[in-house]
C-alpha cells in the first residue's frame, strides 16, 4: 500500500435483493442467466471470465469472496495505521466493515440501502472527507463524476478530489486523472 494512503475503500454494487430496481436492466443484459453460474473458490480458475461477469450471481459471489478473504486474511498483510473499508459485498448488502491492525468491525454509520456502487462511493468520499484533505476515487463512470462535482460544490467533499480514469483491462503507464477539483489558493 502506498505510504501516503491511509484508507482504501472497496465499494461493490449490491445483488442481495430479489425485487431490485435494477432487475429489469440486469435481465435485459442477460445478467440473470443461471447457465453461467460458477462456484467461487480461491484456488479455482474461472473458465470464461466474460461469461462469468455476465451474471449477477457471479458478481455477488465474487464480491462476497473478496470481502470475506480480506476480512479473514487482510490483518496479517495490512501495514500499521492503514485500513480497508468494504461495502456492498456481504450477504447483507447494507453492511460496511473496516479492517485495520486491531481487527474487523462494522461501520454502522455507513450502512446503506443504496444498490449502486456509484452513489455509495460518493457517500464514502463524503465521510472520508471529514478526516482527509485529499480523496482519490478510482472509477470510470460519468455518473460518479457528476455527483462528485455536485457534492464538492456544496462543500461536502475534501479540498482536493481526484478521479482516476482508466479501464482495468488496459495497463496505463502514467497516472491519468479525468477530474481534479481543489480549493484555489
């Protein structure tokens, strides 16, 4: 972990609701197709990653696996004075947990009924802004950009907010920031 970073927050979309506002869109995209459901295990390769990511069940299983793995093993790997916040990837999608050198505990103040990681990321950025003068959000989503501009203009975010752009499938040799806002000197 970069020594200048105190907190890393991982926010996942929620897939734990039967009657979701997103069900129609997920069905249209073929994400409800159970033919491609895989059992997530740490030592098993995914046969076809594109098919794997097409289903909501697989995305939920992957998020759950990542969150559980970090909760179970992260304390041994995490440097002192650093923490990892996990949201949306638990059986109860409202749950938020933090892992630090002390252990794992719930952050009930950040529990949320929001299904979209887009809006939930901004909620976490607002909370982190209370104690951190600089926030970096890594995602490639225009909705998040618009929300960040809005909440920054309302004074709800840190003085410096950066949105890192780039697709996960492409290696970017230089850091790219799509959006930078800061208080003028």
